[in-house]
C-alpha cells in the first residue's frame, strides 16, 4: 500500500530541490529523515515536513490502527517539477529594466511498505490468470 504527499508552489528553484531529493530517493524512511535532518540546505527543511506528511497519510489509510514503524516504509517515488514563476523587474544599465524570474516547484513523495500488511497476508490473494487457446492455435484473452 502506498501513500502520497505533495507540496505545491514551494518558493525555491526546482534545481536546488532536486539536489536534495536525489539523496533520499529509494531510502528507508528513518534513513531519509536522518539525511534531511543533517542536511544544511533549505530544501531539506521543506522535504522533512513533506516526508512526515506522507508517513502520516500512510498511517491514516490504515485507519490509524497501525504504526508505520513496523512495516519498513521506503520512498518509492520522489519527483520535483517546476512551478509558476514570479516575474519581477530590476533596474539595469542605461535606464533599462531586467527581468527576474523567481522560481517555484512542486514536490511529490510516494511512500510504500516493503513488509506486507497483516490483512494482505491473511486473505486477499492475487487471482491466477489463465489463457484460453482457440482451435486455430492462437491465444485469445486472459481471464481471471
């Protein structure tokens, strides 16, 4: 089971955010939180909060019955996309104006458990797929 947390319109360049996201992609939650806690970039503070939100969302999906500590959560997917620009002007030589683009970004973190949940172990099995063969010898479709 996976849970998603998003941060939109973060007032920071996507390039700076991606430098920190690349450090935590694919790591366990505890390891990622430690990396973010001791990283000096401003991006680490934003990502720390988003990661805690993703873990809280995962626990909420289980109706708050279980704690995330037992299920070996990891960061399945981490993406940083560019957001809108704030366009500003600054004086330039010879009476001109120079445009400044203040960049923003959108961060998406997806966390998933490596250890199966209790209800996944107990009941719901994946259906086996069977393939029917025509008289002509070609396969038709897969059925559950």
